């Protein structure tokens, strides 16, 4: 559905397919199409499930090996702003298993203030790449630290 909304092709395989092999196929297809960017969404992986974390580590390793060369690979953790302190534990586990490159903080359009984003960024020394402030394609915005801090303490621009 998001691919349709954004006007980008989505490549998927049958349910139950090996996720790492799907990623390999996606990168092959991206090469054929001359794509500038590939997003691989592995949503639903819980840091509390060792089997899923091993599967995710395999996905990252296969992707990095397949994309070696001209296509950089970034591993980004998307955290729900309402997660609270559990978000830090989740980020620590994912970083240990995968070597994260950045964070995206979502659901900053509700009552959640997203303070956990600062804790995660500081603890892991990772940049906050984007913030989600709604449910539309354009609601995934660049992170501006000054604006974020003003909103966090309730000050307007």
C-alpha cells in the first residue's frame, strides 16, 4: 500500500520465503532497473525473539555482501515515540545484533513527546535521520534538533 501511495515499485515474494533470499532478489532487481535507492522493510522483528534476530542478522549480512561496492547499505531502526524506556532496550539489542547506522522516530503527531529518541541517540551515538509526524507520505520529515527540543519542552518556534 505504501509503495502505491509513494509511486514506487514494490518487490515481494510468497509468504514464508527466506527473507535473506528475498533481499538478494530485490537487490538484483534494483540493479536491473538502475534504482538509486532500495528500502528493505523488516517490520515486526522483536528484539526479544532470538530466532527473529538471527534471521534479521542474516538479512543484513546478505544485503551488505550483495550490495558491496557502489550501493551503500544503512541499517536504520524505526522506533515508535510512545515506546518509552523499552525503546532504549530495543535499540541496544538491535544495535548489538546489527550495527545500526541511524534512527527514525515515528508517531510524534500524538501525545508522545519522543524523549526516548534523545536517549537512544545519545547512548548509541547514532543520528536521528527522520521523524514521523503523521500517516501521509510527506509526514516522514527530516530531523531538526532545535525544533525537536523546542517541541519537547513545549516552546513554539
